[in-house]
């Protein structure tokens, strides 16, 4: 029972989940694709057939269903047994009634929103427990994804297969007849397709790290105009004429052009998303003319100190001579301070890039004698509502009396997290609250009840943090 509790209670990243699920890096599941050939949508020009017994997986033809039966058979029989025990036609049948009790759009309190999602997830957790118990083994990656991403109406969570129609363009969404022309799906549809390409490229991406790392180091920065690109996509297009050409010529990766492009975008945006997001905030806050700048990266992780290219900030701010980044969080390596090696252009202009890491929580760092007043504080995908330690750290974000930028993986998390800041600082002046033009290009699924996620997808910027109410004299 302890194992089952662990499997169901811990947060699991669907695309990179932990050891409690059997891993198979080259396999993945989407509810509206053929599980063998992975065709989907109107371009496939076929009508997918669901497994008539469990209704959880699709195939484009009888031959593909037969080919997959040996892998699917045991799971299918267990789902059918659960349906019989629960006395339902579909194991996700109760989702619609749960959603109808109180729709998310009518919930204002962040605690109520969390409770709403938990009530939906409880069914999935119960199903995982029952399935593992009957299987007497761990779930495979595919089986776990079949439970995490059921074929239900995107709007009302209807699960009756006879009432559902698949989106013609993406492999993830379906709609009942009442919500067939759902107007808000267009932007999510594009993300669903991008997510499909991201997941499909993961296996090949693992082979590309060494090559791409070297290529990125050797590639010159695009700093000729000193003008910030309008978006991450524009920046990638600026780089693609040289970088992607080198990537495409490599003998290491022999895959289709769309997979190469997805890998390229994923790695390039991971490297530059935080730097450009910071530059975007600096521009919005009119901090462009500072000659020296200290930035606190709060809740920092190893990727922010190693993967991210922070020198790009020096390249797009001609007046900036010294940039000191202080990475604060329990996940950095250790306490250290060093002056980084910069490019020849920066050397000629006597620019300095200093990294300092503080392996501690922010509220503890603020009490240290070494505390250095920041010009800007940045929190990248912090998950204020997830980690209890943020409760104390949020209270001291105003110590530096400087602007704050915060990102989130999707608008639901951004909405919940922003409530924490607004609650602590009632008069805080937010000057930007929208999608981040420099978000991570590649997308990931969390579960069927949340929007498609991407690192730094949403951004809000505070010009100042003030605890006093505006009505207070």
C-alpha cells in the first residue's frame, strides 16, 4: 500500500516521470492518434477506431489493433474489470458531474481552484491505484498516459465516445456536439500539435546534446542591431540560417526536418528564454540605461546557472558595463562567486559578467550580511502555491525596493501564483500581465485538466511592491 500511495500522491511530470513508472523513451500516447503509426487529424484522412472494450486507445485499422493487442491486452482486461466493479460504461464517466458542480471560470479564490483540480484528479488517482492493484505490477508509460489523458470533451468533460468528435487538427482534444465550435481552442490546438512534436522528438533529442552544445558555443550571437527581437520565435528565425544548417548537416541525427526543427527550437529557447525574458522586463521598466545592474534570481536551479545564456543581456544593453547575477535557492550547487569569461566583443568594451550563488532560501539570504541590494528580482516558474517555503520568502521580496518579474508555466498557475503576490502586497503596481513573448517554444502536457504547459509561458511584471493599501492615508 505504501508503494501505491507514493505512486499516486507525488507530483509526476508526464513526459519525464519518476522511477515509479516503467520508462520507454521512444513511446508515447495521445488519445486521438493511431497508437501504431501515430497518424491523426484530417491530414491522416482516416476515421480512428477506439478499442471497443476499454475505449482508451485508438487505431487507424484492424491490422494495427491486432499488432498492438499483445501489449494492450492485460491493461484492457483490467479496465473492463474496473468498469464492471464501478458499474459504469466508461471509467471517466463521473468527471462531467464533478465539473458541472462548479466550473473553474467562476472560481476566484486560489484555494478553491486548487480544490477543484484536486477533485478532478482524485478520480485519476483512484483509477491508478485500482489498476496497479489488479495488474500486480507498475504501470507502463503508455498505460499511465492513457489514464492521465483520457478522451473527454475539452469543455465539459463528457466521456461518452458516441457523443465525442475529435479535433481535426490536433491529437489531444475532443468535443461533444454542444461544444464542437469552441472558439477558445485555436491557440491551444497549435500548442497541442507543438507538444506532439516535442514528445516525438525526445528520443532523438537525447542523441543531440553534445553536438548542439558545441554548435551553440561556436555560433556568434546575433547582436548587430542592439534591438531586442519581438519574440523568441523571431530570434530563432534569425539564428536558423546558420545554426539549423549546421544541425541539419550532422550525421549524428538522421531524422525528419520537422523533428530537427523541434529539437533546435527546444534547445535554443531553453538557452535564451530566461535571458530574453529579463531583457523584455528591463525594457518595460525603462532600466535600459543602467551602467551596473544586480539581479536576484530567486528560487534558482542548476539549469539557470549552467544552461541559460545570461551574456545576451550584455549584448543588448550597450550602456551596461557590469552585470551581477545572484542565484539564490536550495537547488544551486554551493555558495560561490566568479567572474565569467565573456565574448571578445564584451572584452573589448570592458564588460563584466559576475555569477554569485547562494545555497539558501531567499528569506534567509535577506538576513545575511552579504545581502546585496538588487535592481531587479526574477522568479522563473517558482510555483508559489506548490512549495510552502515561498510563504516566508514572498514576504521579503520588497526588501530591495525594486521591480519584480515572475513567470509561470500556464495561465492557471500564473493566476494562482499572482494571488500570492497581490495578497501580500495590496498596492503593488503590476505593469504587465500576459503571455510571455520569450517563452520556451516547446510544450508539455501535465494532465487533461490543465492547459498545455511551457517554461516561462506567462509573465507578470511589478514596477514596485507596496504593502500599503492605496486607500490608506
